[in-house]
C-alpha cells in the first residue's frame, strides 16, 4: 500500500504486457498516479506459440476493459448498491492484495476488509470479502491458528453477508469455496452456480467452479471455466496456477510452462507453480530449467527443502516425485 509497492506492481504489470506483445496500457499521470487506457484489440500472436500464450494474451488485454468499464479488481460487475467512496477504495485495495495470495497480501486484505465494514457496516461485500480472506488464511496455512479456525470464521462472515443481502454473489461464492475445501462438491457447485447466476462476471466464482469440475473429473469443462476466470481477472495468480496444473496433468507441457511463468511473474514464490514449472520442464527434457525451478521452490522456506531435494534427485535419476506440497493429484488447497 506504500508508494514503492505501487510502483513495483506497475512495473510487473508493464513487464507482463510487454512479454506478450501488448502495448503498454498504463499511463503515468504526473502528480496524480496511474490510469489504464482502453485498447481496441488484443495483440496478434505467432502461429507457433502454445495455446496458453494466446489465452494469456487475451486475458491480460481484458484488464484494461475491466478497469475502464468500472468493474474493478476481482472481475465482477457493478452491484445495484454502491459502497461509499472510502469503502469502495478500501474494498478494491483489499481485493487486489487478497488476489496476490501471498502471506503479506492476504494479511493486508484482512485489515482492509475490516475497514470496509467500518465504512459500510450494512453492505454485504465487506463481510463476504472477509470470508474469502479467512478461507485463504486457512487454505494456505498462513495464520497462527489451525485452518479449521479460519474456516469457521469464514462461514460466520459469509452468513452475515447473506443475512444482509441474500442475493450477494460474493457471499454465495464464499460459501461455495468453503464447501470446496470441506470436500462437499455438491454444495460447492450449487453455491458457485448461484453466484454465477447473480453475477456472471464475478471471476472467483468462475475459478472455484472450474476447480470443482476438475475435482469431479470434468477436466475439459474445468479448464474452460478457468480460462473464463482468467479473462475476467487477468491478475488472478490462483487461476493461472490451476491452469498450469491442469495443463501438466493433460501432458500439455508447453502450456503448463506458460501458465506457471505467468503466475510466477505475479507471485514469484508461489510454490505449487514452481513445482509445476519444474515438472513441466523435466517432462520436456530440459533438466537445467527443471533444476532451477526446484531450487527456487526449496529456497522459499525451510519447510519445502526436503521436497525440493527429492525433486532434484528425481531430475538426476529420471524419476518423477508426484506429491510435493500436495501437488501431484490436483489438490483441494491453493485456490
């Protein structure tokens, strides 16, 4: 939230646009800040690029449209009710930081969403956003409590949101996300479909429904939903990471590399993306890049060093370790 962090985020965005052949859509306004300029068409791609590059390019092109049209961070359309000016600013900042899925980002989002509730105590969105942030705290094991504690808090916040607004798409999606983590796929799908019917442009509902489809064995449909989510919210690290996992499982290793690298551009220490990237390079026969990815994975935290050592040994022996950090079988976690 400091000026230096904003400058770094703008740098990352410009770098990603440049990597995919797009003109810089971010304009610096002297003494004011930054604003996004609308582009009329996504950049053309060479025929030899993997399909994921085309999807990623279209997704990042969509960012300017989302902001210019007033959808804002999180990829969902305007609500019939409006937050106060202060509440809306805090909400958008909170959604941005939550979307990074880093420990620091999610922790910052919790504080910001509390301030949204202070500014607009009768609006469901602050409570639904707090539900999302608490689910993420439990999912990624970021907090000082057991995941069950954060999941219980998330449920309470989501129910409070629905009490204020039974048609809150964000709250129904939060309930669906929570059910997904509790392996209740029936409830998850029902709530996520309800959220999509209320707000078709709400990207998290599309992402989580895509994950539910993957876990139901409907890979093609799940990938299609994840691509929709990426088009709605190009900066969703979790969506890109799931697209990488699905591509790897389908043996589309070039696409797995592209999606993993996109996720890592936005979140360089995303451990499941580092593992997917290394495994995809290993499957492609690029041992050098596989070793680099696995070393980066092990350097994230001492917690991952043992898994990283096994992965590195697998590169030497030609074996593949399938389940570091719950990775190999499309885990429920890391949404």
